[in-house]
C-alpha cells in the first residue's frame, strides 16, 4: 500500500484543494494512508477524516486519514501527526516537540535540508532535537533539487530514523506524487505507522518548484472563475 504523510487542503492559505475532492484523488493514486498537514491548522484534516469515516460506514474503509499540522516554530517548520488539538505557531522547536508528544503524536521533519526552503528547520535546531524526531521526510516532491532528498536520506539512515515521503501537495493534481510503499496493513495509531514505514520504501516523482507555482496560479485562477460563475464564496470548501 502507499502512504503519503505531507499534504495540504484549502485550509492552508497557499493551497486551493477542496476537502471533498481528496478521497477520490487518493483512491485514483492508490494512496491508502493520507496525512493532512495544513499550515497552522488541523480543522481541514479533522473534516476530511470525519468525511472518510462516514463514507466507510457505507462502503468499507479503504482510506485512512491522519490528522496532522505543519507547525511553524520560531526556528522553522515541523510536522505533528496524530494530533487532537492545534499546536500554536511561534514556539521553540523543543516546546513544539513537547506539545506534539503530549498528545501522543509523532514528530516529522519535513524538507529539512533544502536551503531554498526559507521555513525549513534550522540545522542547529535540527541537531538539538534530533533524538526527539520520530520520522524524517526523505522524499519531498517539491524540494528545489533532488539532492536535498538524498541528504535527508543519509541523515535519517545515520540515526536509524524511519523515513517517509510527502507529495507536499498544494493542488489536487499533486496528491500522490510521493509515497512510501509498504506491505498492506492497518494503520490505527502512531506505532502502526512507525512499523509500516520501517518496512517500506519512499518513492515518488520530483517536480520543479517553478512548474508547481505555475500550476498553482493556473488552478487558482480557474477556481476563482468557477466561484464567480456559480456564485460561491472562496474558502467555503465546495
């Protein structure tokens, strides 16, 4: 099965993906476990999880949603997975880790080695909290150069960390560009995920960031036109 641990919905200010369109896209791309990691919010992930669970009552559960958040610490970003409450922005990396763990969650280091990601976690902070990082994203489909994924892989391997992949999707068509391929198994909590990642292999397709920006602008303009045409309000998730 395929696991993608980094994805955004329209709840993120820089994404336009409607929540209700995500399940079909995941199934189209054979994603069985999808983490939603909006910037500074978990309500989009919670809404999608509830939607998928409601559908499962009727058709069986073939998609698992993990509630996550891409948290902006004062030294760069971390991802919290299996969250129940939103983590406040602007805290120290250490306090952010503490609050994620207090909820029983996992700490994921996203795009941690790309110097062009201005919001990446600073190298000195990464080393300070290295022991508390549960998962390292070693394939991000949107890093500026593939070599930064290779550096992440080397860092994770040297420390024996489970490795993940993330599409870091900000548009619907970007979902499913990166995944961990692992034996089929239920993911009901943090320990299940860690076991699956250790059995899996990160894979995906790298997309040049400039191409991604063009796609985002085009999709945003197209969606704005549809809002106007149908009398909808941007941000209503429809």
